[in-house]
C-alpha cells in the first residue's frame, strides 16, 4: 500500500464523509484519467452531478497530506459560493488529520503543516494576500472574471510550479471555452481537457427528470458539458402559436408580480404559478413614470382581477433586490421600500435575489417555454403585448451591457421581469445570495 492509499484508508476509517465513489465512477476511463494523470493544469467541463467537484475536494486534502508545508486553495466566484461548495466537506475530509482551522477566514491546517484555504474570487485580494501557493481548484470557473486566471492565479503558481484544476459547467463560449480549447488542441504537455456526460455516472431516471425541466440547449450545457452558442434570439423556443393563449385568473392561487425599475418605460408583469405552469396574465407599462404611479396602477389591476378582497389575497413580488435598492427615486427610500410602504396593509411577500445572472434568467425562461422533452410550461395572454414583442425580438446582444439595453429602448424589460420570477422559483444553477425582504 503506497502513502496515498494509506492516507485514504485512515480517513475512510475515521470519516463517514469519505465514502467510496460509485463503481461507475471508479471504472470510468475519463474520470480515472482526470483523477490520476500527472497533468499540471486541467480543464474539466463535465455536467452537473458528475463528481468533478467531489473528486477535486478529495484531491486537495490528499495532496495536502502527501507533502509538508503546502498552501492549497479551493476557489469559487464568490466567498459564499466557495464556502457552500467546499468548506464543511473539506473539514470532514481532513478529520483527525486537521490540527487547526478558522471558520471565519476559511482555512484549515493539517498535521504536516500544510494548509487548505477556501476563497471567493469576487475579491481577489484574499488570494493575493498569501505569499505562496502550491496548487488548487477553481470551481464554477466559467462564472469568474477572465482576469482571475491570467492576473491572479497563474502568476501566483509560477515560482512554485504549482498546479490548478479549472472545473465547472460551461456558460457559453467565453474565456473558459478558450482555455478548454487550448488544453485540448495546443499540444502543451502541461495542459489537458476532460469531459464526460452526467448520464454516464448518475441514474438514468434522474437524467430523464432533468430533461423534463430544462430546454434542449440548457440541458446539453448543464448535463453534457457542451459550450453552447448564445447568439441570436434570446428566447428561440417561443412560438406565438403555441404559447400565446388566453390565461384565466385562478382565485385559489397567489398572484405574482415581477418588477423591473427602468422608468421610461417601466414594465411590470402579473401572473400565476399553476403547479409549475407559468401563466402570464397581464402587464403594466408606463412611460416617464415613478414607483408610486406604478403601485397605484397595480392596485387598480389587482382590484379588477381579484375583487373587493384583493388586499387579503396573497401577492408575491419578484425582482432584483440589488437593482431595487440602487434604483432609488427617493432621497430616503429604495424602490422596494416604496412598494413595501404602498402595500403595507396588503398580504404580500417579497421573493428577491441580488444580481441574478443574465444567462441563468434566460435559460430558466427557455426551460419553461419548452423542455428537452418538448413540454410547454408557460402561457402568455394575448393582452401582454410587451412580453410577446420581447419573446419575438430580444436577442442576446441586447442583454450584454447597459449600453446595449439602452439601444434596445422598449425591449428586454418584460422578459427581464419574467426571468426574475422564473429564475427564483425554478433556477437552472444553484443560487447563493437570496434575500427575503
């Protein structure tokens, strides 16, 4: 038994977390190469639930124990995300081999004086504050800024000849795609690219379940690790002949209001979640307006739809928490606070997230428009003209920047609203920063 096998044996004896990987994982040729090939830099864009992160966390602890005085890291796009993905697991993997740790600074020290740090690259200075690194993991790398690798991590590994695995599900053909292409095609012996399908290692019934939740493009990206092109129409699965039908109000269900805070025009969308089917029933559009006027019109629409008991009927508000805080039209109150004040005597609940990613919102909406199984889970009332135009006309370029959105003028606002709502209730990727206001 070599040293690494002995360490693994001891950890298995003492830790419930150090379970044996399934046979279909241990016997998978590509996964075995990913685990064992002595390659300095690895790009790994396998699908979700394919054990790439599980293997990476185990590798960090094993590598830390194999050599003394190592400084290793597990990185993710944000600190909260890094902590959720790795911190508790790393502590449990280390178990009796851990002699000290900090739950505040997210580091642990092993018996041989090696350290493992958990770092969010939303603030790269956390990484740069340590003088030397010997290796580490960058998880959900597609969601990080391109400069994380070129300006922060790679230079820090130069003196030690350190190693790094860049892993995660693709998110379009961005900087991660370029690195995987280099790893696959350049012939550089220090680089290798690994990819396998989620269906090769998890239960086929689960895969079919996910196929019924996601659109074809998102399913390929999330569970087959493919780099999908996000050009052209943002909502290619919208078909007015299929989706544009009368959407009746159901008095037994809560009503949903999805808000965006552009003020010329300002568009809010009303609808209901009918057991997973998103029924978009009405929309409010005003020009050169403010939040108070939008709230007044919303009250009128709710009374028309619900009746005299409208104040008692549960209303769910969706939107971007951070945008609603920063887009203030009052010296003392944010947009969300104005809505709360205006509806203080109503039965309301806020379901908000801060800065939801554009691509996640688009994918969540597309997955309701048509799943990979061909199921339609969204309906649009013919009265919702702005939503219809958005579905037909919005392209990905319009969503790339504030400048492009400004050029789009009336477009994007209605489908932004719908995206906030659907992405909150039916997210494609795990969400970290959730705010209930």
